[in-house]
C-alpha cells in the first residue's frame, strides 16, 4: 500500500468521524433531526469529498473530470448486470427462507410491502451509500492496491478498511454485550464478502456502475426487511460469505494473479 493511499484512508476516516460527531451534536444538543439527516447524507460522501480534494496530489498530471468519466466509460456486459442482480436476489430469498425456517417468521411479515416505502428506501439508500463511496473505495483505493497485490488480497484489504470505517456506527447501534460482538463480527463478514464480490465483477469491466450496483442491492435488500436487524444481518452475511467463497474458487486463477498495470486509463 503506497503512502498516498494510506494518507487518503486516514483522511477519509478522520472526516467521517468528524461528521458523526456533528450528527451526534445535531441530534442530542441542537435537537434538530433535519440537520442530522442532511449530515448523514453528507457523511456518506466523505470518500468522494476526500478524493476530490486530494486528486491533484494523487495524480499530479491527471484531470479530475476525465478521471471520473473514465470510471464509467468501459462498456458493461449485460450478462454481468444480470448475474449480479440474480445473485443478490438469490441471497435475499435465501435469507427470507432461512429466517422463516429458523425463527418461524412468515415471509410476508419480513418485508416492507408499501410501494411508496420501497421507492423511498431505494432512492435514500442509493444517495446514502453507493453513489458517495465507490469513487474513492473502488475507483481509487481498490485500483491502486491491485497494482501491487492480487485482486483477492486487494479486496480483503479494502473490505477490512471499509468495514472498520463504519466502526463508530456499531457503538451507536442498540446492541451491547454478546449481541454487539455478533453484530460486529457478522458486519465484517458481510462487508469483506461484498467487497470480494464487487472486485470479481468490477474486474470484468472496470466500470463503477458495477460496485455501485452491488453496494446498492445489498443496502436496499437489507433495508426492505423489517424483522430483527441482528437476525437479518447474521443470515445475510452468511449467504454473502458462501457466494464470495464460491466466486473465489470459480475465478481463483484471476483473483490470485497480480497484474501491475496503470488502471487510470480504463
């Protein structure tokens, strides 16, 4: 990991944690929920804000606008999109069936059914995470790491870094004791598994639409489930882990190969 990537990660952590402090002040000191919601959205864009500010130092000869365009320029195979969607629908359905089997919760009681709610959740989750995070974590950090490490190692590094970036949110959850430990463990399993899945499909086309789509479907399918959050996370994380392991075995020749190339031109 080069010095600039480390610097980027440290600044992303610092600014994000500062946003969380401001959110806490808005909620508990100023008693302003609207201000807190605006800050939540802005905090989700920390990875992008930091990348934009640091761009001249990261790529002294580069052009920011051209870099962003290049991240969406490569044509995406329709089969890639279909495969991503079907895999994540499979995980959603598997999670619903598992919760029904283990905790005896009917599927219709596990899902939000209002079309208004479903549409609002889709838009809110898209703005809150995928659109604001992937330029930095995938477009920059993942690509830079793959210049020195194999895709699998790069994905794990990004997954761990991205996962612990959310660490304060664990402590802000309603869990404590063993429930908090389980929440943290399965959160990390889910995040690392998602990052491996993202990397496998992203490397097929190098278009940021792919990690944005994977990220969005994970967030959205979690959001539309209305049951116990810890149960949902536990089961969902296990399904994503199984899919990630399957993809590692299926694409191991590519995932374990180091290709030192300048991905800025993709």
